[in-house]
C-alpha cells in the first residue's frame, strides 16, 4: 500500500468514527439508552 492510500484510508476511517460518535451523541440527547461494545469484533456500533 502506498503512503497516499494509507493516509487516505486513515482520513476516511477517522471521519467514519467521528460520524459514529456524532450519531451516538444525538441519540443520547434524545434519551435513547445505548450500549456500545468495548471491542469492535463484529462491526456493531451500538445496541
């Protein structure tokens, strides 16, 4: 993998994680109970 692809992947991965936490924060503000796994083995963001 070239340096450009590696940097681009990290940018997309961090953007995805920021969006995930943004949505979780909005759900918490609405009073929704969330359970977030400590380990992301199965690609489950929250229950």
